[in-house]
C-alpha cells in the first residue's frame, strides 16, 4: 500500500467515524409566538413536530398569567411586557393541553390551549 493510498484510506475512515456526530447535530427549535390576555391564548392551538425542540415565546399584555402543561410537567408565570421563553421537546406524537393557572378573573376557566405534536 502506497503512502497516498494510506492517507486516502485514513481520511475516509475518519470521515465515516465523524458521520454520527454530524447526524446528531442539534436541530434548530421551532419557535411559536403566543399572546396571553384575559381570557385567551392566541393562537389557542398550534402544531409542532414530535421529537423536535420547540420554543414557545409568550407575551402577556394585561396580567401575570400562568402557563401549565400537565402532560409535560411544565409551568411558568407570564409577566406582562416580558417575553417568556419555554423550551419543550415533545418526544412522541399527541395532544398536549395547557391552561392558565393564575386566576385572572371571571372567564379564567376558558383560558386554555392545545399543542399538537405530529409525527
């Protein structure tokens, strides 16, 4: 085996060894912007891809609303005038309901939404 043949063989071997690292590169998260105000989230429902990272960017306009997604055990306060970023990674397809868990007045019980994770 000549020196140039060895070099080519080594370069190919190293390239193949690095392939799993390249394939596992972190995917860019899907960003979903949600507005929270008495007594609604807008949009109320959105779709994401299961197994991919998601960042929900909440903006509250009138009150310290809450965000609670029981199935993923995620909770946060949504402070007016501040963007609240919540990072999720729904591992499997499904419907994930969320709700406001800070009492915000009459009509509070209607403040809920849904994230749909599709395969």
